[in-house]
């Protein structure tokens, strides 16, 4: 699947590695979790019922559209949480793989 975002230039910050539903992701220090996810996929999740793709809404922590979970169950906002090396993230909907 083609990612939703692409970098226009290489960042000067150090790379970080994290996982999304067990799949490896690459980010850079200073990237948000949402940035890392959308550099790898076209969507963060799908809506319940309709199954429409969602990629975040406000992108500044005011809405409820980008909640994800850590592997140990803690919830966090993907748009306002910095990506950290070794993060293990899962979708809020078990069994869904946003990155394909």
C-alpha cells in the first residue's frame, strides 16, 4: 500500500524504530506517532460499521480520532505523542492491520 505522507527531505534527527501491530516502522526523533504511521500507510484505522479509512482529523490533540494503544494497553494520542525508539503500538481495533 502506498503511504499517505512522504518526506520531501531527509531529517537531520536520529532514526527511531517502533512497531505497529507487530510490523516494523521507522521514524525520526521529533516525529509524532501519527507521522510514523502515515509515512508507512494510507490510514490509521477504519471507522466502525462503514469501514471507511481514517487518518486522524484535527492533528493537534483536540478530537478523539487518533487514539492508539501501546502493547501493554496504555492509550495515547498518535498526533501529539512523540515516537520513541522501541515503542510497540497496536490499533485500537484488535485484528486490524493498518500497515499492509
